[in-house]
């Protein structure tokens, strides 16, 4: 199998993987698989040369067609992850405020102090 064919195979696997629906249950597994596939592609990049035959050129064209949709789905996954992280931070802070609502209130409230602090 040529280097271009291996690269196209990994690209196809990556495309199929990012087209799947990401849920809370499979998010970590999806991220791990995407990372492994991207690392595999990265290892093949230095070995890629200019296509020598028409079959290799067809493989290159196929990879280039898939690339924009893969990038778009990866960006979407990243944005969803960022939103989820923000929501978790908000949940944590609102939970802390609910548990201890007077934490941020000044302790000098309603007291007369003789000296300045």
C-alpha cells in the first residue's frame, strides 16, 4: 500500500468518525480516536511526495475533497466542547453560591468600626 493510499485510508476513517453524533457518553472515546487518527496522519505527512501516477492524483483529489468537511466538523466539535466547559463552570459557581450565599458579602456589614481598615 502506498503512502498516499494509507493517508487516504486514515482520512476516510477520520471523516466517518467526525460525521458521527457526539454525545456525553461517547465524547471521550471520540476525542481519543480523533486524536489517534490525526497523529497517524501527522506521521505520514513527511513521507508524502508529489503524486507520480494518475491513481495517486485521484487519491489526492479525494483527500482534498474530504478535508474541508473534516475541518468544519472538528471546529464544530471544539466549539461544542468549549460551550460545555463554560456551562460546567457556571453550574459549579451557581452551586457554590447556592450552598453559601453570604460568602461574598463583606464581614463588616452593619458594624461600627473605630479604626480604618
